[in-house]
C-alpha cells in the first residue's frame, strides 16, 4: 500500500484497537487532506494550582486599572511578552471554603465540605473531570493528574488527596508525583508480547470480579447505614474497571513520541527543576494528544527551598506587608512562578496544529489557588491564558461583586470550550465580561 492510499479504518483494525488516530498529515493528500486541515483542532484544558496564594501587594494589578490598558505588577512582569494572551480576574471566591489550609482540595470543585449531614468531609467532581468526560474519549489518557513532591516530614497544607482532581463521586484521583514516573507513563512503551499484556489485563479483571462479588455479598448482610460506605467502595472498583477497559482499547498501539524527544528525567529533581521538567512533559503530552486535560498540584515547599528559603510555604504565606524575609521570599516565589509559566506558554505557542494555529491557541490554561495568602480565602489569585475557551484575553477584570463564585469561571471555561454545562458547583452564571 502506498503512503497516499493509506486506509485509516484498516490501520485501526490491524492495531486491534477501535480508536481514532490523531491527525497524520503525511498520510493524507488531496481533498481528504484539505478537509482534515480545515477541521477544528482539539480543545485542551490545563489547571495549575500553586497552593499557598501570592503576595497581595505585588501580584494583583491595581483594582482601579482595569481592561486592557493595565500595568503588570512586579509578580507578573516576567509574563510581559504574553500580556495580550492572558487575563487576571479579581474578586472570585468559594463561599464554602472555611479552612485556610485546603486551597487545593476545593479549588476545582467549590464543594461544601460539610454539605452532607453527619459527614465531616465531602467533595464533588472537579471541573477538569467534567471536561475529561468529553475531551478524554479519543485520547489514551482521559486526563493526567500531576503532583509535586513534598519536603520530607512537612505537612502539605493541601488537605486530603494527592491531586487537584476529584472524580464524579467526589473521591480524590491519584496523581503522578515525580517527573520520572510521568515520563514513563506518557512515553515508555510496553515491549512485552501483546498476548502477555492481554493476560495481565484479564488477571486484573478476574481479581476485580472476585472483589465485587465479595463486596456485594457483604452488602446483603449489612444495615442501611453501611450501604452508603459499601456503595462508595463499589463505585471505586467500577472506576478501576473503566480504567482497565480504556487501557485494553489501547493495547498494541505505540505511544507517540513528541517532535523533540523529552529526555528521561532523574528521580532527584526538586523545586524549580522539577516544575520546569513537568511543564516540558505537559507540553509534550498535549502535542502528541496523549491527553487533553491536565491538572498539576505544584510543589510549594520544595520550590521555596530551591529559592533559598528556610521556612515552609505555609509559614511563608504568613508574611507581613511591612516587609521582612517572609515577604521577600514570597515575592521571589511569585516571580519564579511567572518566569516558568511564561516558558510554558512559549512551548505551547511553538507547537503548531495542522490548520496553522498553535496548541496555545486551542488550550485554556488556568493558574491560581483557592487561597489568597495566609488564611485569606476571598479574591482567589486567578490567571487564565490561551484561546481554547474563546474568551477575550489581555485584560484585567475586577468583578463588581466581591463575592463572585469562582465556579462562575469554571462554568465559563466549560461552556466556552464547547462542553454542555448549565451550571457547576455554586455558579450563578458565566462571566460575561470575558467575552467579546
């Protein structure tokens, strides 16, 4: 078969996986190629949570300077070359956030921790997983959850769970905590025989079937108060089943390598180095369409350590606006985050799509936290970049209502990305000021 007579359906059958391939320009010509190039590129969403807030006086733009003609504050100046491609939004918050140490736990959900009577902890689905339910149908990984390393013995200050992502049952989703593990998940192929891989999957299914049968038998002998706990357990097993089914569909399909191969990272990366490599891996994952939804709970303590700080991120967030070492290191952290974020944007802008746009043009990248600083939970630091949601970028927007739900932003980004959603969390409607 010649290259130009490539049959896409036949390739899928020979791969033993009924899944859509990413666009392969080298195998297309004539009207087919023109139609493919003209097709709309995939939408992506990336959520970057920095955890412990920012330095209020030097990260937020002046509230009296709104629109496109605003001055970048010191904390955001490293992003100057991208000023027209991101927006800063003020006066967003989560009305149910009551704990100053849970900025990552409810950032993407907006849930009420005490929303279920008799329970001391409750969460709901995160916005990334709402997006993944649609965007993840055609990719190897429905979503990718990443998390930074912690200093040994240090409290995370992020609440339960290792990632920003929470499934549709409100349970925390596991995250990859090292760049090395992330690299192998994304780009290392299983070279064992296909039949051996299938056998491993079959064994996993067999184990799950036994566990499900046992759990159902136990449920028949328990009272009503225990049914809910067992139902949650059964749902977690079903989640594993769905993951296995997804993986089975990709058996025998090699992982695509990025245009510029990413070098395998070591296990000893921390702080600045760790974040930079994670950004490289995220950019590569989006380029090869391994996933279209990513969350990254960024390391806080190790980042400060790599900046020469002697205190934890929690203590640093309790800086004094009058000055001092804590404020100095807080400002250094803000600038370093902006430096690395600008580099990430550079990478996404350098990666082109078949229609001539870039991955940045078709992505929505949100950088922020549920915490402002210290234990302040109003005016959540929020920066949104990229063209994936169709919002008007390059502006500083200050919401008139100082208690505007952060979930209004999540709803806006979902709808702008083409995802059917009438509401999300405690949203009251989309943020109209972000459009046209």
